[in-house]
C-alpha cells in the first residue's frame, strides 16, 4: 500500500492513502458480489444479473459508494497495523482528493489519543495518618447494632419523636384535595424528616384515634410547581403508635448478636474489625492522594470527544441507578427541574478530570511496561471458577472479551498501585 502522513499535530491525524487501480477494481467487484441481490433487472432473477448489465441500467457508479468503503477500510487498517503508535479516537472523516488512472487518492482525518507528559511519579510523599479506633467508635457501633435489633411495640401513649405513627391523611390546598396528598395506613417515623417540615412535629402528642388538621407550607422550590410555596392542610387520623424498644447492651445482648458469650470479647472483636476497616480506608486514601498528585503534575490536552464520551457514561450510569429504584429519567429530571444538558454541563469538569486520570494511569502502565500474564489472569479467574465448581478453562470459555478485559484491567490497576506505594514515601 502507499500512504503519506501529512500531519499529526495537535492530536489530529491527516493521512493521504493511495488506493491502486487494481485494489479499486477488486473493491468494485466485491461491492457487486455483496449487493447485486438488491437490484432488479428484467430477464434476470434477483442476484443473477451480470455486473455490466446492472451498471448499464443503474449507472456506471452504482457500486462506487460501497466499493469506496471496502477499499478504504482495508487500506486504513493496513496503515494502522504498520503504525501501531498511532491511536485514533474515532472513525476518520474521508474525502476523495483525486480520482485518476493510477488510482484514487483519499485523505483521512481523525482525532488522536493525546500525548501525556508525565510529571513526577516516584519519590512523592503522602501521609497515611496514625488514627486508631477510639472507645467512642466501639460504643457507637454497639449502639448501631442495638438499634438494628430494636423491636416495635404498640402503645396507647402520646406519640413522641422516634416513635412510628401509622396515619391516614388527606391533603388539600385552597380547600381542594390535590393529587398525591392522600394515603391510608402510612407508617411514619417521627423525626425522620421524610414529610414537609413541621408535619411530623405536629403529630407529636397525638394518640391512637385522634384527628387533627396539620398546617404546613410547601417550599418555594417544591418539585410540583402547582403546589410550590402554597399553604396546605392535612386532615390526619392516627391509627397506631409504635414505640421502639432497644435492647440493653450487656452479656446477654452480646451472645444474642454475636459468637461471643460476653460483652468484653464482643467489644474487642468490634474494635478489631473497625481497625481493619480503618486501615483499608487509609490505604485507599493513600492511593487516591498519590494518583491525584501524579495527575496534577502531569500535562495532557484532552480532546472534546473524550469528555463527551465520559459525560455519556455519567448519564447512562445515572439512568441505570435510577431504574434500579424504579424511577424513570424523565421523572427524576422533572423532580429536580433540570435537563440532561444541564447535568452534562454541571459535570463537565468532573468528566475532564476523570478522562485525564485514566490517560495518565494508562501512560504509567505503558512507561513501566506492565502487563498481565496468562498465569496472573488464571490465578484470579481460578478463585471465581472454584465457587462455580469449574476449572479455569471452563470458566474462561463462559466469559466474553469485555469481562476478560475487566479482569485484566483490575489486575493491572492493583499492580500499578503496588508499584506506586513501593516507590513513594508513605508516612
């Protein structure tokens, strides 16, 4: 093949590719063979008409467009194979510059992966911190466990903050009942602030069977615009009041919620687990700080297309998370009074930083010649394969290329983090 790189400046490739007359004729023939079934010619069954007959009826250039795609794809892929250091970000724009006896001269332009100028990534200093779990942390965890073990008991006493009140209510604005403001048997935790401010405060002091008008005012920025800023009245009837009974924290409690027979042993175990958790958090903080310092000290011009792709990922992730909660994207946007475009605009700086971080880490991996060996991959896959009672080879056959790549990237990241922690000062 024949080509000439005209430019690689400013992360943009411009390459001139000559498609020989022989290659062009091959491409025309291939185009004919793959598309001839689309053309109807009198006297021939579909797909059986000779090329010259179709060209005479539909025009000499009938097979040109697809032939051009074929010819360019073949030659461009050969060009990339011969220039492994060139990494286009997207499919190129192609134009015909010359069409002559010697062949066709095509000019392709495409954005390239930007050059990353790494800053210092060895000899940096980050603080791990000397924090240890305190006695108060252990007590707080004990109280959390006790709260989770609490039971709820019906009573006829006045409702207090922390109680659960099961209520019926009908809401109205300007004397008219509004949509979504009516419910029966609604279980409300007083003090949870899940209703409009002051609503729960006004339930305090009510007993089972009591009825009351609860007066509130919707916020000015309330998502339902017809209600925003307006006063409302909720006619409330209390059906049930439940008080939370939290178990006493003692030896019996410890034996009920753990493998330990006494409270002191249980506390020691909690302290141990909290310290392990704290150490992992400190390790993550060290890793994040190291990466942040390296990224900050590195230089890279980020093409807009990469930022837009990252924003696409952000929006798609948000949509997926909302769907798990049974919320549609349109409902979420309406609730916040915003648009996808506004969300993209707000997160653009974050997207840019995310892309820069990824590019810097990829450059580090290249510079230090880090690879994932078959043995390393198999070792990780074996752990999962064992759970499914399969051999590594059996498990690998069930995985697609994307999943294999995920495992490889995970291994690479761990190797890179280990490298960075070894070659920098953690104090």
